[in-house]
C-alpha cells in the first residue's frame, strides 16, 4: 500500500483525500477525506480574475490540509485545480500560493483530464455490479463534465454550466424568478447540445452523478438528518424525485434552503442551479434514475498517483 494525498480545488470547494492505495488491486482505504467551501470562483465569470478574498480563503484551507498531510505521512501529493483557475487571468498568483504552502505545483488540468479522473474514481468499484456503458456527470461550481465509457473512457466533454456560474450568470433572486429559471434552462440546454456533439448522452445504461449538488439532492431525497457519506454512496434516486426536489428548491427562500438538515452552508445559494443541471441531464438522457457516487475525481487522482509512472 502507498500512502498518498489528493487535493481537488474547484470553483466552489476544495477537497482532500489521504488514502492508502494498492495500485495492483485498486484497493483504496480512506484515512482522511474532507471538504471546505472556499468559493474560489467568486466573480470569475464576470471579472475574469480570482478575487483576493477568494484566494485567501483557499490558501487558509491549504494550510490546514498541509498539516493533515504531514501528520499522516503521505509520501506523494497531487493537487489538481479545475474550472475557476483555468479561466482566471491571475491564476499565477493561485499557483504560487499553493506551491508555497503545500510544496507541490497545482496542475491546472483541462476539462477532458478532469472528466477522465472523475470517471476512474466513480466507476472503478462499479464494474461487475452495475451494467455499462456508464455516463458519469460531475456537476461542479464552474463547469460540468460528461464522460462515457465502460472499461475505459470512450468520450468526454466539459461545458461551462456549474452551480456557481449559473447562479451568478443569471442573477438568481431569492427565490429565482420564472424568467431567470427559463434563461438558466436555455443555457443548460445549449451546453447539453455542445456536450452531445462529443458524448453519446442517450446511449448509456447507468447514469452516475458526482459532486456536491448531486449528493445534496440525494441527501434531501433520503431525508437524511445530516450528511452521511455511507448512506449516500451508491444510492439510486429516480428522476421523478429529482424533479420534485428541484422544483421545491427553485421555489424556496435562502432561509428555507438553509434549514434543510443535509445542506452545507456553502451550497445554500447555489444548490437550486445545481439541481436544475442534474434534472436537465436526466431528462436529456432519459435516465430513469441517477446512481450517486461519493468516489470521484479525488479517488481518481489517488489511484493515478499510486500507480507506477503516474502522478508525482
């Protein structure tokens, strides 16, 4: 077993996984898995730059993660940065800050690379348990990744419809107006058209949903009293229930959304847009249900890092 640390920094959250990994068998044992909402992508769609306060929130989280990585004795660390840092003019400030704190240079990966890592993390356990081909959908803060395949990736595409980006782009009120919702739906539909030019969205047997928007909606569907990774992992939520929850979130006020037991405070303002993306994907693909996975890009990073000749 090789002890590694994987960090995934997206538009809305930064997450850490420290795990023991057996590269030969694919076995992965969590030692520490955590997430913080830092909203790195705050205002990026409008300004093209990472805000100073967003950078500082992110660096604070990195300092806490560095202490955990050192305490657990990981022999390798890989830091992957996604949508917000790809888009920002001042991403060099972000790269320099992370490198000073964690001692590794963040890899600002492409959408296609992000999709492939997510696919590896999400489907490695599913082989032999649920039928392929799989369509893995990773709904992030700034972008959504689509990746299709069975044993390996066959097609992938990243499009700029994430829960934070949509909320900011369409100036969601509290709650969003019918006009704002219609504009967001049109935006999502256009992005799905773009994705479908590359990825066969309708030719799938199992739809796998990743990231906080999906897990939060699933937690609501299960009526969880608090966030519970074990309860959420590989649960199946039918499209009718997703539609009910999406409609409810779009009608709810900030106060009503914040009162939902499973809701992370950092997702209160963006969850309605995330749910809207999930519902649109299910309607486009015709999927009767979504299989929720708590294993995603972090696990993909860890497996790649532990494999000979991969990672750093």
